[in-house]
């Protein structure tokens, strides 16, 4: 398997999930706006409800998305949560929605969706300044804060204990990407179900995308995360970077021009509710 993954994190063959997010209620689609390349480093907006990191009152994917977007007023620009969501370009919305859906259908050993254990959204990065960049280490990904419980499960996965299901018929596993964790993180896990590649060639039975996450394994590893012009985050022992690899060249934008990545996601993992918007918008 590792030899087949020289250029991409790739997972084994697994069945498509029928779970479309149980309770994903599309509250209306936000208008696509001119989001900037920094993807979440915008000035804070006002009028948002506090307490976005508290998962106790959230039961559906829609409600978890709401708390994770509403809880950080620096995501997007505008006077309130609706204006902030509308300010994101279509690629940033699609990145947030596909990745939160993947975290919803991936479960810890007791059946808890991974997204329940996400406490905050730090950055939402889309396809660059115009939303059309398909790859790149500074684009098309989320930076999150996770709970100690999820961190422990991810660390266990890195060390070979595979207890987190991957939204299909397998689990998350120690990354098979020969590039390893994204700098400066020191550990990386990915979904077993996903791409199957031999170098840049996608093999039969592939079920893109592969989800790949990066984190600090030990307290001594923790440093600030600085990457390019758009990523400058203070040190956080519970920081988690996640993106999707839709093809063997690591293209990660669901709305990559002239590609059907978003449709492939729906075929393989279910409806990610692309028209979702924060409650009341």
C-alpha cells in the first residue's frame, strides 16, 4: 500500500456511506462573496451568539456547523453571522461543508461523531484569492481545535490502534502519505477509504476523497503554525489541520474548475448539504 502512495495519502477500498448527516437541515444558501485568501483571518464581525465551542446542546450536523462557524467572529467579514457567511466565497463554504460532513460520518469507538469533539474553528481556507486554486498547502483546508478525547483517539490511531471509523466501511489509520505530517505537525492520520494511487495514477476501486488530518503528538512538539501569508496561528496542543485529497496530485478544492470533485464526494459519502447556512440566515 505504501508504495502506491508515493504522491498522495491514499486509502483502501471501502463501501460508500448511506449516512447523509441525520438531521442536516439546509437553512438556506448564503450568497457567495469575495472571501480573501487568508480564509478566516478577517476582522471580527459583531452580533454573533457566544459559546460556539459548547457541543452539549447540538444534536445534528447543522447545529454543530452553526456552533463552529458562529463561535469565531473572525471567520468572514460583516456585522453578524449571516453577513460573515455570505462573505465567504463558494470554495471556502464547500471546504467547510464537506470536511464537517466527513467529521460527522466518522465516529469514535463509542459512536460519537468526530465533529462533536471539535471545539472551535480557527481558519477556513478555500481556493486562494479567487476561489479557483485546486491545491497548495495554504489552501482548501480547515484548522480546528479538538478535545483531549479526540486527540487521544488520533494519537492512538497514529500508533496503530484503529478505533475511529472513516464514514464508509473501514477506519482512520496512520497516514500512508510518504510526505508525512504537514509541517510543523508531528503526526498524521487519514481515512482508509478514499483514493488508491500508484504515483499520480488513480487505480480502480478508488473512492475519493481521502481525508487527512495533522496534529501535534506530544506537548513538547507544540509550536506556532505559520505557513505562507494566510496561516499564522499561535501554538495550541489541540490544533488539528484537515483537508481532502480528491485526486493523486493532492488537489483539495471541492469546486476545482473543470472537475467533478463535489459530485464524487456525494456519490461516495453522501449528501453534505451544500445549501447549509447558519441558523436564521
